[in-house]
């Protein structure tokens, strides 16, 4: 058995005006019975202000507190909406992005979440993008300090090559801004990051140790399977599907380096056929059981591209 305390969980449910206590309690009960510790709440399509049509709004202050009370046993995080972009040069987009970030961070405090994961945006200005993201993250950090918010922003390693940014870039800006970042391991793999061998993963762990303050928080990690092509991420898949993410190698290195104490792992597997609660638990438990059994499997054979990979229709960016 592993002596480290691993925090593993999954994308739990949408956090919005429509979520019912029944859903929350069902998820909480199952997390508890499977001994899973992390729950990421999804604000992916939330709108600012009142719900519009089928588009949900953010929960009220009272509602968010009540949701948080039901999730006290877990390490909670929030996934911000897809409309957020810190790379945009359009004023309207930036204004909306800042408003969503502030809203998400406030809701995060109310539900007891440690951080808000979000996609930083597409790479628009080539070389200047990194500076832009850093500057905007710093602005968010000032806002947080002024408003006495304790949740932290955590920009995610992007899956598409055209997205900001690579592991190194995101780690660097997060370190400089004093926030967290989310190491989406499947994204890192999909964009061609050096994660298919032990040395490459070790270099990343070193960079994290040198760059990010983890004295009081765990580093957020997303883990799933993924389909990738030369432009990077096409879609998330089950862990053992898609383009063969080296997830066992990854967990083995984390285990050997005693790094499991420093991270929290949220499973983001998706499948074309089934995405219900059963599927998501099954996938998160593959990760948890691999860790609990203390398994070490460091051999990774990039599979020959499977036929399904070639015939998988490319999604439009
Ligand atoms: Zn992710």
C-alpha cells in the first residue's frame, strides 16, 4: 500500500442556478463510499446575471454556501467558463472574462474551493501572449488581495497547440503571478509535451518545485485519455482510449518521487457512448486503484496509431 495521501476525484456536476440537492447528495455519497477526495464543480456555460434560456447563471451566495456545506469532506475546485480569455485584445471579451473570473473566485470561496481552473485562451499575439497573460493574472491577484478572496486562479496547460500555453509557459506565468496552474496531463501530451518518458516528467516535477509555492496547497492535475493530432487535442476519451496517454507512467513517477502528497488529481475522462456518473466514477477509480495498489509501470510503448484515430472526425477548432 502507498504511504502517501493521494487526493483523487472527478468532474462532479455543473455548478449553476439549476443544480439540485439531489444531484449533489448523490455525488457526495458516492465519492464518500469510494473514498474519493476531490470534486471539481463545472461553471462551463454559466452566464453573468440571470439565466438566459437554457444557459444557467451562477448560484446565489446562500445557495453556494449550502452547496459547500454538502461538500465539506472533499477538496473542492471550480472549472471556469469557456468564454474566459486572458489573451484577447478585445475590450468586451476582456471585461466579460474579468467579470467571470471574479465571480468564479467569489463562488469558490463560498463553496470552499481552493482554486478556479480555466483555459487562458488562444495565442493571438505570438510572442507577446505570455506577457499579456502574466499581466492579467497579476491584475486578478491584486483584485483577490483587495477583496480578501482566498481561492486562487489556476490557468490550465492547453490541449491545442494554438492555445496558451505549454507546460513551461503556464508554470512560469503562474509562478511569477503567485497563483496555481492546472497541469492537464492529457493536454500536455496532446500538444507534444515531453511526457512520454520518465526524464521528461522528472524535469517537469523539478520545474514545479522551483516555481510554484505548494506549501499550503496542492497542485491541480487533470487526467484523462485524449485523441490528438498534429494540432493537439481533438477530444477527451477514456484513460485507455484515444492516443494512448502515458497515465500509468505518470502516476508511477509521481509515486516514486513522493509527489502524490503535493497534487490533487481530477479525472476528466469522456466517452462518446457514456458520460454518466457510473462512467466517471469508473474512470476516477482506475486512477485511485493504480495508486492505492502501489503499482509502478514505467514502460511506455507509444501505440501504433489505431484505425479509429485516423477515422476519428476532426473537430472544428
Ligand atoms: Zn482539463
